[in-house]
């Protein structure tokens, strides 16, 4: 008994005991969160999907035919300008 009492009163034994107690608590919390509070991993959308959603939020479809024709003319003009600049 005297040997056990002398070991328990040593500062290194108390420190080791505290580390073991906190280790057991941390392991218990980790296992509890892993098995009981486990939420499925959410699939993250790709960069292309994110960009498409952002563009769809800002862009609006054109319903007016006259306005669509004007946009087509402007696009053709821009294409011609780009081709002439690249040559």
C-alpha cells in the first residue's frame, strides 16, 4: 500500500492520469460524432455548374423578335471585326 500511495502522490503520475482522462474523453467525442452524428457528405457542384447558375441568374431570354434580330446583327458585326483583327 505504501508503494501505491507513493506512486499516486508523484506529480508525473498525476500528469499522466490527466492526459489519459482527456484522451479518453476526446476519443469518445470523436467516435460519437463519427457514428451517431454522421451526416452524409454533400456533393459540391463543379465550377462549370456554378458558372452556369450565375449566368442564368443575370441573363434573361429575349422574347421580342425584333430585338433578337438586332442582337444577331451585332453579334455578326462583332464576329466580322474579330476575324479582321486576327488576320
